[in-house]
C-alpha cells in the first residue's frame, strides 16, 4: 500500500496569499502555519497576489532591509527557516499587460480572476508541491476568486485557510505577528495593548475539489476564468449529442469536440446504433457495413484511406480496430470535456467474454445531420 505524503512532508511547500492594503496578512499567516499549526507547515516559498499599491506596501512593510517584518519574523522564529520571498514572488494583477493599481470595474475583476486562476493552476501542476492558500487579504472579490480557483484546481495535498487575529490586534497597522519579546502598541482609541495577549489562529476551510471535472486541456490554466467555469458547468447540464456530418462537427452539449474523420465516423456509428435502439454490441457482432457507409460519407473524396479501412474490415470487424477506436474516441472526449464526457462514453453491459458496449444516451438526446441514412 502506497503511503501518501502529508502536506508538510512535500519537498516543495508553497504559501499563496492575496493582499490589498494589509500586508501583515502574509506574516500573520506564516506565523500561524509555523507556530500554531500542528504539525507545522513550513513553506519553502511564498507568493503574493496583489495590485500596484498592494505591492508597494508589501515591499516596504515586509521586505525592506530596514525593518521589514518578514525578515524580522524569520529571525524571531528560526524554525521557519528561510523560505523564498522576494520581489519576484509578488505577482501584480494585470489587464492588457498593464499593472492594476486597484480592482473596481467589471473588466478589472475579470482580469483579477484570470490572473489568480492562472497562478493557482501553475502551482498545482507540480506533483512534488503542496499548496497552502490564504484568502484573508485583499478585496472580497479577490478572496472569492482565489477560493474559487482553489476549488477548481486543488489536489488532495492542497489546503485553504483564513487567518484569524484577536481584537484589538486585527487590522492594527503595527501588528504583524506576536513577537517573542512582547511589544506595547497603541490603539486608535489611545489604549495601550500588549502583544503578548494577541492570538493568531488558522481557520482551515473545507472545499469541494472539482479538479477531476475539468477537461485535461484546462488543467494547465491556459483558459480564462469564465471559460473554465463554463466548461465545468457543462458537466451538470443535460447531455445532448449533435453530429453534423456535412460540417464534420460534433457538439456535446455546448462544447465542440474536434474528431478526425475516422473517429467522427466511429462516434456517429455508435450514435446511429443508439438511435436505432440497438446500442450495445460486441466486436464480433459489429455492423461493419453501417460504419463503412458513414466513413465513406465523412471522408468524401479521400478514397485512399477509405479503401484501406474497407480492406482491413473486409472479413468483418477486427478486435484490435474495435478496441483502438473506442479508446481513442473516449480519450478525445475526456480530454475535451472532462467530467462532462461521462454521458457520451461507452458503457459496458454483461460479463466477459460476453461484454457488450454502447452509448447510454437516449435516442431523443442524439441528433445526426447530413446523411440520408441518419
């Protein structure tokens, strides 16, 4: 039995935060992960998502060589080690290559969503990394987008949290973490408070992990936020298969699936069987003539490939051909549709060696355009 690593055991451990005008979120979260959490999660690198103004504040408050609180925390808590956190780890949200000073308009919100999702997708492609995401800082929309992106891409080793700081230290401009040597701070009301009384805790947030529902092409984050959410939403939509043979196009719900001519003919063949209410078959019983008729119509003037296939199947369906086409067709559907591919995949009925396969789609949910035999 394979022993799964715990998040703190991964060789690469990433802390990702969003901040706006409160850079102390970074040090508070790092303190909570390293000091109050059991077992501690000690990041090997820290990344920050923010705006132009947020980046300026973070550099001054956290990274400045004269009194930067990040460096002070590392010195105060040697167990943290020396995670990488420099100016290159501060990611500023952009729109049309322009860095955003704030996020106010719908266009700027969309840009923030795309930037956040791309970064989360990037970090979750590394199988040797565990990602810890904090949504405590920044505008509420930034926290929402980060939490949503986490839900879309998170793996088992990844975690989401919100750091909690007791009153009156929460939001205090001079409080960044409880130092070993307590300090006296003055509140806005003029009261003196002792940092020894401050409590910093981590509230871990359970989420529904939807990564398995994304099409493979979306896992790397190349699609935008809206497009990714729409693709996932398709997995919950009623299935409908539309095949237009003249246009050589396939639509599964609202998503187009690109299939090479032979695979298009193969999917159409299965769809035709389902519409004729004879969906399940075996390679031994396969209607070769129907498949070849469909393939000839699809391939048109490219007779050479048709003749090769017709010769191969001249004595009936070949087992290897049957299995290979099923595998390639289903792999393409899964890569394009993700979890939404399920209704369009073949189902197996019966036990070996008498297993029969076919589409489970209702004939009413299948439309074939462009051929007299359809």
